[in-house]
């Protein structure tokens, strides 16, 4: 861009990544149910991936399941340059709602509430 007042070129983005990671869970959720529920919270603005890892400390031990929720949102550099914060603000608001929803569920998953 030769002139700072020109519109910036479109097509350049950077990934904005949100990650929620949970420790080994005493009462892990059903992954399919959780994935569909958080997908409804994230909507189109915040696509969410839910994954789990089962760990075995020893062969005879029961598995411990850890949970991760990840979202990758492309952010337009042109919008950032122009100061158009509305798309990013909408993503951050949705991210907050997902965070609060997951925080409500965690006590049961880690065994604090029966």
C-alpha cells in the first residue's frame, strides 16, 4: 500500500485460536452430546472441536479421560487495519458464553458435585 488511506488488500488473515483444556475427569461427558451442545453455543461465528484423550498410567489402571475444546477463527487483516472490530467482538462474546457454559459443567466432571 503506497497510500495509508487506501483500502488494504483483502484475503490476508491470521488465525485466532481459543483452547479450553480440562484435567483428567472423574465423570467425563458423552463426547457426541457435548460436541453438539457446544456447537449450538458457538454457532457459525465460533466453530468448536471437542476431543478427548484416554490415559493409562499402568496397564491395570482404569483410563483417565482429559478433554479439550478448540476453536480456530480466521481474522481479516484488512478489517483489523480499518478498525472494524465488530466481527472480533462478536467472536469474543460467543467465546465468553462458551467459557461460562463449560465452567458450569466442570464441577460435576471433576467430581466436586455428585
